[in-house]
C-alpha cells in the first residue's frame, strides 16, 4: 500500500479506515496475502487510521535508507 489520504475536512469520520479495508479486501481477491505501509512516527493521524482498519504495528523497528543525487 503506498498511501491512503483523506482531506482534512473529512478526517475522523471513518473514511480512511473503510478505504484501507476495501483495498485490503480487493487485494485478497487478487491473491495477496499481506499488505504493508510505512508511516512517519510523528504522523499520529495515519497511525490511528491504519490501526483502526485492523493493521498491527510491527514490533521490529524499520530502517529507512535514502539515496540523494
């Protein structure tokens, strides 16, 4: 999953959670058995949305490696 966003005016209405559930359900129909998304620690709204949609926070920390030109 790359990103699920909801306009500020419509946040906290369950729209994002529903979208994530629909995306995961569609993935299952395509044969996917897992989905994942990375978020920044400071993005509490995204964390709330993804956990509210049934996601589980990984216990192992993720290492992000970036390359700059």
